[in-house]
């Protein structure tokens, strides 16, 4: 039988990461208190510390939105190129 993975909410992860950042307890103690593996506590702490600057970056939403739009346009260009190549081959035949 395979292991069952738990899905933790973002709120739970933030709570655990914040407890780890406060350094009142060891990672092992925090993991035991919240019932998660110590590696998860460390990973969530690292993710929180790396992503905290994005909270204050007003342009981050715009960057993400622009990136999504760019990806969609590239997808459409690829689709049109494939259709164009197909039709040009059919026209020559």
C-alpha cells in the first residue's frame, strides 16, 4: 500500500513557518507539535522567507498576469503555425 499524502492549507503552512521563524522552539519540536515532518517545517520556513518580499511588490501581480498573457499568446501562435503548415502542405498536394 502507498502512503497517503496530507494536503495542508496555506494558512496551516504559514502558521507552521511563522512558528519556525520565531525560533522559540526547535524544528523538531515544532514538527511534533503540528504533526508534520521536520523537513516540511524547514521547507515552509524557507519558502516564507524567500517569498515575503513579494508581498510588498506591487508589480508582482502585473508581472504574473503579463507572463500568463504572454504564455497564452505563444500557445496561440504555435497552434496557428501548425494549422498554417498543414494547410500549406494540403494546398501544394
